[in-house]
C-alpha cells in the first residue's frame, strides 16, 4: 500500500511515517521544514526515516515543498498514485495563532483545500487528517464526545481545524471522497515539539530554572502518548470511512454522515491535573520543579477529556499508555538526544 504522509518531519507525522515503513508500506513524505521551531530536530527525524527505509527495504521518498503551493501538490499527485493520504501537516500551537493567524490560514485552510482537490482528482481511497481536541472550545460537558456540537472555538487555531472538518464533509458529500478526521488530545512523547509543555518543563527543571504553571496547575488534560496516537491513526486510515446507514437528517449526528465521513477522538480517556503531570516528570527526572503559578492563559480551555468509545467500536482500539510510563520514555529519549 502506498501512503502520502504530510508533515512527516513533524512530531506525529514522523512517528506515523516511521511505523508505516516498519510494516513495509511505501511512503512519500511532504514537509516544508519551516523554522516555527528548531529545524535541526526536524532534520534529525528525516534522517531516521531514511535509515528506517534502508533497514526495512520499504520504498520511501521525501518532497521538501509547501502544501499551500497548489502547483507543488498537483505535481506530487501527478507523479504518484496513493492508496491512502494521511494529512498531518499543519501550523500547530494554540499560542502562536494569537500572534500570527495568517500562518494558520495558509497552512490549515489553503493547504488543506489543495489536499482535498488533489485527493478528489487522484481518486484517493481514503483521506485521514489531523483535527484537535481544541475544537470542543467552550463545551464543558465531559467527556467530550464526537456527537456533541463544536461551534464555539476559543482560539483561531481551533477554528481552522474545525473548518477542516466541515471542508472534508463537503468533499465527502459532493465527490464521495472518504474522509476521517482525528481529534488528538494533548499528544506527548519522544521527538516532541520544543514548544510543548513537557519539553519546556524538562529543559527548565534540568537547568534549575522555574517553570510556568498556568491555571496554577489545576486544569486537566487527557494526556495521550504518541504511540497510542499513531496506532489510532493507522487503524483509522486502514479502514476507510463509509456512509452511516443509520444517519438521520432530522437529527443529524456530527460524528458521521450519509456521506463517507466520520470523526474520531483519540485520547487517553483518563484526564489528569497538570500538577500530576509535573509530578510524573519530577519522578522521572529525579528532581523537583520550581513552579511559577500563573492564571489561565487566553484561549486555553480549563479541562479536556476524550470519549473514545466510537474509536473503540469502529477500529477496535483504545489508547492505554499511562502518563508515568509515557513521561518516563520521553525523559529517556531527551537524555539520549540532548544530554
């Protein structure tokens, strides 16, 4: 099976591409490799993918282009015929969307439009793409379910990812393009982004510097280890979306459709306070954190908690890595890579 994996120099895209190569699938990766964070980390990931391809013998090629460039995307699809597309390239980060919203329009709207058009004309059997738990926005009913409405985003990042879900549905309806949107919940693990809390906390604790703990550590997150995310992505991609025969237009379910469209949460289904996350990190590092307790940041939601029953029912998978185990693996990687 031949896969296009966009964002394969990024955190989740790297892990997905690596797993595909390890199971022997052909992979074409596309990434612009921008400087939103240290490009050296992205280049190191790309080298590992090249080495993995050599070791497994799985076909692999990499295209260094911007997916917002329509000609580049069309050229990629003209040169390759893909069985599956896993679209993980995006401008990430809640905070940065407050500073540079135009970057999110280019990466999350323009580039996604190019992907939809190319998947349509390339007759791709299934498009799987990254959404986010941030789309739940002002919702407070827990756990968050795909059957809930998600029309009150709290930051522009979430608004662009919700737009992706709506855009995907329109193509599923108009052109019968099977699409699956995956709402990731607070992903962490080895090779993570340097702007994420676990990375920042680890670096500061080891340096003896204080860490900024927003909402005084009282908000909860459904911290989800990257290997669990990858397993959910691959199982979802392998099993193409189909129309829901029970879908009722009088009572429309946001999670499915009479078109080949669906949405899944991928979360640990076990929310923890940020303070407990920090405690797990302190234990793994063998060093206490100096905490600077601060109020909740603009655009942040107080709590997240994933209902993963739909994922379990349709693809037979439930994330299960504990925070203690996952944080321990991250710390081991951090020491090996940086210390």
